[in-house]
C-alpha cells in the first residue's frame, strides 16, 4: 500500500545533476487513448503548478505512453 520506490541500474551514465528519476503512476491500469488522456490531464495540472512538459512518448508495440517532465529545479520525472 502507498507509494513505493524501485531502484533500477541503467547502462548509461548521467552527466548532469539529475540523480534520481521518479516515475509517477497516473495511468495505472489504463491503456491506449484513455491512458494518454489521463496522463495529459495530470500533465496540465502539474504544468499549472510550475512543472515543465519535456516530451510525450507515445505507445508502441512494447510500451504504453508516458510523459517526461521536469520539476521546478530541472529534475526529470515521468508520468506513467
């Protein structure tokens, strides 16, 4: 129950300050257009609070859509 953190090793090194990348679950259990609409609504809410929309990664054969964002200090996180 509640928030959970998963630490995952990645092969590439990071050359800028972002030390932790959080995936914020906003579309859990949703797929396709319904998922994307939910993510876009949450993105708009967070932009109004000062976050920045970086890019939208659209669904493909392997992954559902997600939205890459930055907080007010420039740290990246994903709406997933």
